[in-house]
C-alpha cells in the first residue's frame, strides 16, 4: 500500500516486553515469520503510544490529530531477496480514535480496533490501560527509574535499546498478505520503568498458555519527533 509520509510527535511511548519460548511462539506466527531471539528467548509485548500532531508531511502541525494507541508486537525475522530482515509482526492494533479505525486497513496499514483508554500520568508515575469492545485489554502501573531489571534477558539498558530500535518495520495481517509500515524516529532515547503491575489479556489467551510467558522489562520514550513511511506489502 502506497501511503504519504505521515509525521508527528510521539508524546509518550511505553514498550511492555515479555519473553516466551521460541518453539511455542512459532506455532502462533504466520509461516512467513520466525521469532527473533535474544539469549535463547523470543520477545513479544505491547506498545502503548500517544501521538500528537499526526498529519501528512508538509501540512502544519495544527491540522494534525492526536490519539492513544496500543499495538501488540512480536519480534520477528524473515527472508527477503536472499537476506535476513528483522522487525515486528503486529497481530492487533487498538486506538482511541474513530478516524484511525476508519483509515486503518483502508488508507493506512493496520486494521485498528476502537478501545477505551484510561491514562493517568504524574511526576514520573504512569497508570495506563485500555479495553476494547471484545474485552481485549492491557494495564500497567509503573514509574521512572534509573535501574534496569537485573533479571532481564538483556544485560543492560543499552542492549535492550539496541534490540528494540531495530524493530522499526512492522507487518500487520490483511487478507492473505501483510501490510508494512516503517517508523522513523529523529532521535532514539529510552529509559527504564519500574513496574508494579502489568496485565495483558491478549497474551493470556489459550494460544499462549504453554509459551512460557514471562514479563521482562518496560521502557519509556517521550517527545520523539517521528515519521511513518509505508513499506511494500508482503504476499503470504
């Protein structure tokens, strides 16, 4: 799908990251993709992102729209033209914006589900959740910290940051193929979050019951200028 370059600001992005057993996760992925692993574990999660001033490139910021969004992501690899590429497979997207629901899958990659978001942010504390009409939801309570979790599969914040920065290309299912979208950020800066509570009903489904699902870490990004650029659709 050929789309215009879309630009805006990522006002807040929380990456909630879980680990799973690669063999179990492969059974829920399309055959075109395989789990990308780190220290023997596959990585999946949810991106909770608030966008501001989103509009086609070239238009002034005041015409842009704002929305809260959630995307379930799985880090993957695939073969393309004899080369191994990496990114994320996005089986589900949720949004607070009816416009995003209308545009998604039609004029912009990724079908979106309408959801109710509850967001409370103050003094470095984040309480973010959403629930869609089919009762799919996510919730997290966290606060900013200087310490990266010692029990993470990533040895440091820098190691985790590099892993997720490479996942800038996402593919979403559509029909028998996949729509592609690339996130281009003008700078990349993450900080760790200390999580006191997290839940994802999507990953609690029977499909993932034997996957060895385990929460690993959460990362925060704020006030990041960015662009969305369409990638060539992939046939199944």
